[in-house]
């Protein structure tokens, strides 16, 4: 290196190294947690929702049939002006039809969600892979470099404090600036 540095505390470099190691460890835990949550979300959409909503459609279809049958029975029993007494049954048919339509829409939604969660999940895993690569390579190199720097500074400080001559910039002597 062509420049020089004025290092006032080797302990500060050691502390920075420890902080970097803690950062690396905590980031790995976060990455693991994120990957686990991503897998859970994908499994929920692909396994749970893909069976839940079709079952809801089948149940809603049965409810519509039952509600329509109840309405028809009511209409057969009711005569003339008494048909208004079948309002409860009519409302039940409408409610069952709404539930059936909602369930059918959710089946379509789940199909779209499966595509989207897989696409976005792959993108997210790619970003996490880049972060993991950074932790595996760059951060490890930085930790190793800090180890080398601390070792070199300790050797320099030991050499410098022992009163030996130190060459550099034309000065010689036993000054103890580290």
C-alpha cells in the first residue's frame, strides 16, 4: 500500500471483527427463517388451498341444491298469497349461490396464486442466494483480512515497543504510537 494509517486502537479492530462475525451469524439465521417461511407459504398455497377450495365448491353445490329443494317444497305448500312465506328459503338459495360463486372464484384465484408464489418465490430465493454467497465469500474474506491486520499490528506494536529501530519516513526511535 502506498498510504499510511494512524491506528489508535487494535481493540477497535478486534471489536469490529466480532461485530462482523455476529452480523454474519444473525444474517444466516434470518436467511434460514425467510427460506422456511417461504416454503411454508408455498406449501400452504399448493397443498392446503388447492384441496380446501374445491371441497368448498362441492359443499356449496350441495347447499345450493338443498336450498332450492327447500324453496320448491315451500312453494308447493304455500298457496297464492302465502308465497311470501317462502322469503326465508329464497334468501337461503341466494346465500348458497353466493357461497358457491365465491368458492369457484377462489379455485381460480388459487391457480393464479400458485403461479405467482412460485415465480416470486424463485426470485426471492435468488436474492437470498446472492446474500448467502456474499456471506460465504466477501464477509469471510473480510474477517480473514481483519485477522491478518490485527496480527500485523500486534507484531508491529510488539516490535515498536521493544525499542528496536523502526524504519519509515526517516524517523528512528522508540515512539509508542499505535
